[in-house]
C-alpha cells in the first residue's frame, strides 16, 4: 500500500513539473528584448528618498547586451544599485520556470501576471512577478525579490504602443536610514536619539524619464 | 568725522595685527585645503557610507563648493575670534599707549571718536569676509574645480554647482552680518573693560557662550526668535533645500538692530566715561 502511494506521489510530481513550461508570451517579450544589441538614451532623474533632497539630474545611460549598464553625467548623480535592469538581463540570465497568476485590468488594458522562478542557485533573483502587456509584447511592471539585496518594484510606461523600451520608469526600493557621524552634522541639525537608534528602512523611489533613444538591433 | 575715519583706517592699515589676522585666516584656509586634498575622499566616504549599500555614485562631491562650505563653518568660532581680537585692539591699544588722551585733547568729539572706531571695525570685518571668500574661491576652484555640493542639515541636501555657488555667496553675506555684530560687541567690550588681554578673554567667553546658547530653548518661539545666539547661524539656513527668505531677512535685520543698540550703548558709555 505504501509503495503504491509513493509511486502515485512521484507520478503526480513528475506530471506537475512537466507542466512547468516557460510562458510563451514571456518568450516573445524576451525575443524582442534580445533583438536589442545596444542602446543609449538621456535620463532625467528624480530621486524621492525621505532623507535625501536632490534636484532633478540628467545623465546618459548606455546599455550593451552582456555588459553592465553604465551611466555618465556632468552632475553628481545617485543611482540605485537595484532596479535599473529594465532590460531584465539578470532575470533571463539563468534557467527559470514560470507560473501564471491570472490577469489584472490596468488603464483599460488586461495585464497578464506571471511568476518567474529561477531554477539555478547562481541567480541573484529569488522570485519575480511580471505584469505583461501581452498585446504589445512588453512588461509594464515587475516586482523582483532578490536572494541577498531585498526586493524592488519597477513600473514602466511607454511613449507609444510599438515601443519596447520605456520612456518613463519608476523604481521603488528599500533604503537603510542614513547614519551620519556627529562631526559632519551642521550645528542646526536636530538630533532625535530615538529616531537615530531606530534601524528601520525607508522606501526610496527613483523616477526616470528616458528620451533621445539610440537603439541598435541585431 | 571723515578725518577721524581716515586716521582710524590709516592706523588699521599700518598696524601689523591687521595682517596677522588676514594671515591667520589664510592659514586656516590652507589647512582646510590640504586636509581636504589628502583626506577629503575618505571623509566623504564615511559621510555617505550607509548610502553606498543602496546607490552607485557618479561624479565627485569633493570640489570647490564643498571646500567653500567647510571654510564657511569657520564663521562659528575661528573667524569671529580673530575679528574680535583685532577690532577690540582698535580701542584697547589707544588705552594702553595713552594715545586716547592725546586724541581727545584735540578738537574731537568723544562720540565721533568712538563712532569712527565702530565704523572702522565694521569695515575691517567686511574686508576680512571678502578676503576670506575671494581667496577661498580662487584656491578651492583652482585646485578642486566646480561640482555639486552636499550638506547635511536634518536631510542630506544636494545642490547643483551654480545653485551652490549662489547659496555660498548669500551665506557669506549673511555671515558678514553676524561677524559685524561680533565686531560691534568687541568694541563695546573694549569700552567697558579697556585692557587688551581682559577684553580678549571677555570676547572669547562671549563667543563660547553664544555657541553654547545656540541650542537653548527659551520656551516660546517669540523669545527664541529674538535671542541673539539663535541669530548667529542664519547663514546656514541657505543650505536647507528650500530657502525661506523671510526669516533670513528678519534674523539679519534683528541682528543689525542689536548691533545699532550696542553701538549706541558703547558710544553713550564712552561719552560718560572719564578718559584718564
């Protein structure tokens, strides 16, 4: 009897895993993304972090497939370490499985929700939830959970229906509270000891407008 | 009056103490520049350490604007101390050398005599601040170049280079008002105390107490607003992300009013005093 139950269990598991195929819509999107060999664009950055006040900055973004995305600016710019991978290179770097989570209506469009789970331990990502605009073959939102660096959310907007790269991107991420040594504080600085001892993290948002795209395809 | 002013200016230009003061300020600037050159990056790393876990930084924050801001922080203690020592000497030296009697034996009104000293003290203070700003600008921008400024005042505030420079200029102007107040205090102390060393000690004590009382809460916003130690940091308000001009203007106006009152008290006291 026990042997029979075990065989049945293994059979069910085998059938279950066999059904974990990669979503076809995601593969279409990936194929569109893979067509981009490199691009550069002007980025207008607005940082919204509770304890940082920074004016709007402009930078140049350069992406080349297989290489680290680089930024350059005449101003001093701060860019989040997480959340700038809007080509989702990191997500597709290692093998993964997908699980469909239904649909959601947003701005009159039906978005397909998909969980992407990397199956390779080398991947820095633990789980990604993608909101896909299947009709236009692009990702509108992604919620990424990493193994070591917390989670972040990316929201993308596009200038027109055919665009593959966003003209607006909003990345929300957790930021640790700022710890400033006393020596560097201005004499006017209000010191709230309770607040200073609190180890809470805050959510930071970086808003990026991307323009003047120069895209090279395969 | 103009002859008196001219004579006082001449005395100030001729006395070595004036150049010692300018030299001291220049030396402080040089020390700040050397420290920034060798340790600036490390200090900034410590300041921004907790942010480095979450952000990439593109560009450098160690630049002329940061150096100017550090030099501006000399307005808390170093610069007013030097100004108070020199300006009090304008009167105490006269007492020490006995030249005050010689001067007042001429057809000189006592009020005019002391007012000339107050005016020259103010002029000297403005020259010191202008010298401090110009020399730091030349050195800091030549060595470190321009760039964005970062200042921590409750929040980490970043300013673009051009905006930072404007704020620094305004801060120097506002700081000059505070320094003028200190110089007027210094002359008034000299009127009361007369002796150079004792006046210096009193001036230094005044400076220390002013700094200590900066954070004292007097209970009501009205009292806090008119309490002079709290007006001394007005220049720093230019480094909040949004400048609130009205309190800055009001603080400087109140400080100037206190300066006028001090000058009046000093002049009146000097007029009543026996010069012998």
